[in-house]
C-alpha cells in the first residue's frame, strides 16, 4: 500500500505503521499529523525525513579524550552525509520510506545481501547509538544489575573488557564493536561487525557500541587503536546509557529464572 | 627434528641473522624510492610517514607472525589452526602486497609523477576507456563509492589483454577478483591513506593523487604482461 498522499486519509484510522517517519522535533508524530490535517483540509503531500540528531552533549564535552575537531568532522560531516544520503535514497523509494528505522535496517540488510540503502540507514542508526554510548566523565565501572549480568556472562568485568578490546583490535578493516544482549542465548556477548552492520540485523539488542572506522580515531590517535579503545573504556563509555538500555532490554528478554517458591 | 633444532640454535648463536632459518621466508619493510615529503602537496609527508612506518610495518609484522604460526601448525598437522590462520594471512599478507605496489605506483613530480602514459599502455587506456580523463573519472567514482576500507585498481587481464577497473575490500589483493588480473595501479582508499589531509573528502584525494601517479612503473608491468 502506498504512503504519503493516501496515508493522510487513513491516518485517522490510527494504523501506526503507516505513519511517516517523524522529523526530530519535539511533538509526537501523531500530533504533528493532526495539526497538519486541521491546518490544511486539502491533503497535500507531507513527507518527513530523518534529521541529524545531536549528541547529548556539546561537541567539546569529550575533550581531551575525543577532540572537538573529531566530533565536528565525525558528526558534522560523516554522520551528516549518511543522513543526507539516506534521505535522498528514500525520496525515490516509497516502499522503504514507510518503514521505521529498525525495520528499514533489517529489510535493507536483506539477510546478508544488502540493498544500497542499508549502508546509509545502518550508519545513521549506528552513529546515533555511538554518541549516546559515550558521555563526559564516562568510563569507570557499570553498577548494580548491569555489573552483575556482565560478571555472570563474562566471569568478571576485567574479562569482559579484555574481550571487548581484543575484538576491537582484531577487526579487519572498518567496523564496530558491540556489547550486545543476545536474544536467543539470553546472554551478554561481545560482537564485532564489518562496515555498517549492527546487531539489529540478527534481532539482538545492542547495549554499547564503539566505532572502529579509522575516521573515528585517526585525528586524535593516528594508528594507535589500542590507545583509542583504552581511552574509550576508561573515560568515555556511558554505563548510564548502557544500564538504561539493559533495563529496556529486559522487557523483551527474560534473563532470570523466576523465583518460584517450593510449595 | 633434532638436527633442525641444532642447526637453528647454531645459526642463531653465530648471529648470522638469516631470514631463512627454518626455510621460512619472512618479510621486511621495503624502503620508499623517495622522501616522505616528495609527494606534497598531493599527499602530505605526515601521511606518507605514518602510512609507511606504522601501517605497512604493522602488516609486515603481523604477516610474519601469522606465517610462523602457520609453519608451526603445518608441521604439527594442526589443520584447524592452519585454516584459522587464513584470514590473518590474507589480511596482513594482502596489506604487504598492496602497499608494496602502492609505493611504486607513486613518484614525485620531478621524477615523472603525474605524466600521462605513453606507448602501448597509453594506447590501451584510450582504447579501453576512451581517454585518460575518462579512466580517472571512472576510478574516482568507483573509489568514492567504496564503502568501508579497500582499494581501487587499474589492472590488466593477462589472458584477455584488456584493461579493467576493479575494487577490492579491506586488504584483498586484486588477484582475488580474478586469477588472470595483474595490478598496474592501486589506490589505497582506506581512511588512513588520506584522512589527516583530506578529512572525509575522499573525492578530492582521488582527484589529486593522479598528480603523483607513476605511469612509468605501470607501463613496465603492462609491457611485461602484454608484449
């Protein structure tokens, strides 16, 4: 079924999956649509596209571990170009335009034979996730439940950190390293992916993401990847964000044995 | 087995520094035929130095390591390790092969860098692509469209005697795209090859690098494959 023009007419039927992707504005998509409808009875084509979402901190907030210069380039140019590229592609493709971001990534991944839109879509998502995986004053250790889960699935936090670092340093070419909650195994794991691939394509739930494309660290660390990963772990990674994602993930993945009292 | 060990120890003791102690050929960083700053302003000296001394050297170090581990595994008949090492060998060995070609593909303007090809290769470029400009444009487009890390190549199919433009991912050598393909010119489009100077504007790098491309070397290789 087509979208845009016809969508407006059916919007009152509240079929969520037909709602076009919202601009990153403060009002909900539904509210925006209703305003549009009231304002213009003649149903004009309303198209909303992806916007470049700002990181949850100023561009110099991660100094001296990730320079403002890097953020300006990485977010302002690379991430920006992925968003622009994706929007241009979606302009020409009505069917893909109708998907939510998560669906778009899975569909364009096409089970390992990615469509041209995959790179842009996935990289837009990956970078949003990456900025939110870091914070000023980050690093140190996760707390409480997340720490317990890491210790359960890796043996110790140190072991997790070693595995994460090893994955980052043994990645061939461009890619990402993830701390991910695997749905089927109901366990945390470290996963490395090439180019734009992310754990969403396997239906797993990412908790932390680290960009290992050269553009992410070259200006600050040149070829010293080891230093970059150490700095990320020591000073940048946001365990707060990770904990929030973990809490949300537990709504979808049952991690514990229910404590059934013995009669 | 004991004899081999004895020989290894003896040679090591004498300090001959052989690189073929156990019949295993290891590799070392080739010198650049020019100074690091010789390719300015097309490619900065800072990039050339990092690229050569750090990146290429790392590939060689890891290639040698993987080869030693491979020899070890082969001697023990440890098939699963032999197979497991293949990706490290392809990546690091490929990195060594590709960069060794790359350094020869470049020359300072004084040494003829950027001068268009003459002779049979020049003629072949016109025949296969229409003009040198068309070739440059096509390689630029392919290089810019490459997602992630990789190389863009001008190669010759030694059987069909045709010129081809190909891209390879990561450090895959051109031969992975066809056993009859011989690389003439390879352009590194990994971000480390241009980022410090061109930042994310890869197309500018791909345009400017032609000012220092060494067509003489490419012609030599071409004339050997297509006499």
